[in-house]
């Protein structure tokens, strides 16, 4: 049984918890420097992964990490996952979404919150090219929506290598989250996201002259306005609301047939908790859902203890992954499964 999350002293506030986790420097001295790998996921489209490979990769399970909106493989939670999973015997691929992490030149198009085809391509290429037999997908925020939608899109026919999906603070009902982001108290988050989106579009226009009209970019003030102007028309959605509806994992959450872990918090500033209590979620026997009273957005920082660094959600993901790898492994393959992590304490 999982121990409940207990926030670090002074962080029983979703905004404080979120900002603390976002701004606190983290170091990972035991994590080796990553190798870069490009995946050709579509015509004129490559994505970049930063990879931490174990020796003899086909003999080790792989963690595929998916970051949030306007983030990258260098996000603290991505590197935190890499540090823990690599130490536990996994190879780790931290995937940059299209155009993220300074990769604007690698893709002619944009990306969106439900674009699962890239992660699917990576999973299948790892199996076909590298002989990887066990993959766990973990995503935060937008990446959490991608992880859950990926599993839902697969339905009853996931790749044989996909063992589990994990999502922390997933924006799995996008319209609800964007509406929450528009509240007055969330103006700082809105401003930060919009600043990143606009800067990326300017870089994109520089890389592909004449392809993108940025004349009205300066007038955009919200994520919804950006998606209405750029994301929705680029991908053929009718408008931003159509995009939010069709790209949300909630449309397919009842079809998930691989073990899934969802972690979210009641005090998340812009991911409301009611969707996580929807019967489509709670009645799916494949999903384990943790709705904590505290935790903020993509944070969940507790007091360090017994060698753990206090990033509780990362520990829960590792524990979940190890449990389901062990439960799926034939006895003849038991040596490929990393030893369980020490008991977790919140």
C-alpha cells in the first residue's frame, strides 16, 4: 500500500509548492552525460532524445520520459526520473517534443498536446532496432496527457513491449485546464507559457521563412488565443475548443488496457481534480489513481529521508514500474528486471 504524500514543511499551498519545485536547483552527480539520438518520426520531422544507456541496452528495461508544455528533456522532473531509473538499472530516453529543447529546425511543423504518434514511433523503433523488450512511459502535465492518451489510443492492442504508463499532474481534460489557467490567480503561469510559445514561434519563423505568419503574434495574451491562431488550424482542428476536446486523454481513458498510474493534487493551480474522479477513470481496473490533498503542479516535494531526495512522485513512478515489470516477466527473464527499490516513505 502506498503511503500518502506529506508536503515539505511550509509548502501546504499549491502555488508555493509549484514554484518551489520549479525554481529549486537540483544536481544529479551519479547520472552520466546523455547521448543524443534522433528519431525520424514523419517526413521532414525529427525529434531529439537525450539517452542514458545501460551496457547491453536490450538486456535492460527502458523509461521513456515525456515533458510538459514548452519544457524539454532538461526539466528537473525529467532529469530526476532519469537519475532514479538509471540507478535502478533502466536505460532512459528523455524525449523532446517537436520543436522543444532548441530543436525547431528538426521539424517543419508544430506539436500539440495529443500528438501520440511520435512516442509510438519511438517505442516501436526501440523494439525493432534495439531489441528493447520492456518500456515504461512516464509523463508530466502535457506529457502525462500524452502518456495516457497513447495507452488509450492503443486500446486492447498495445505494443508487446509497453509495460506501464505513468502520469503526474496530467492535463487530461484540456478545456478544463485551460479554463483554470485563465483565472486571475494563475496569471503568472499563463504569462510564462505564452512567453515560451511566442518565443518558439519566432524561432520557428526564422527557421522556415514564409511558412508561419507572426504579424499578430504580439497581440496574443493567452494559451487559448495561441492555440486558436496557430495550433488548431495547423493540425486541422475546427478551433481551440475542438482541439482541446479531441486531444484530451479523457476521450480514450476508458480504453486503457496497460497498467497506469495517475498522480495529481487537489491544490494543483490549473489542473482541477474532478476529472480524476470521473467514472471513466475510476472504473478502469487498469488505472491506479492518487489524488493527494497537496502537491501542486508537477511538484510533490516532501522531506528528504532515508536516502530519498524528497521528490515523492518520482519515487512512486519507479515503484510502480518495478512492480509491473516483475509481474509481467516470465521466470526465465527474471534476471532482466532490476531489483526493487528500497521501501518508499512519504
